[in-house]
C-alpha cells in the first residue's frame, strides 16, 4: 500500500528545507484548504499546492 499523507520531515526533505519550514508549509496548505490545525495533508494536496509532480514526490518519499 502506498503512502497517502505527508509529514513535516518529509515535506522538508522533498523541498530541501528544514523541519520547521516543512511544518510551516503544511500549515499554509491546511489554511488554504480550510482544514483544522492538526489535520493530515495528502500527497496530492501537497503537490497541488507546491506544483511539484506527484510521481516525483512519491519517488522521493519511497527512497527515504
């Protein structure tokens, strides 16, 4: 089964930023989508916000 949501550490790794920047990015995505503060962000939502190709993000996440 493939991963569905993205966490701050992974968002930071994909974007090349630090952990705190990954947290802020996911929070901005939640605000834009009208989600509660601790709601999960899907990889699809992350890719739509950052305009990154979903296949490349999934490949980067699977590499660890």
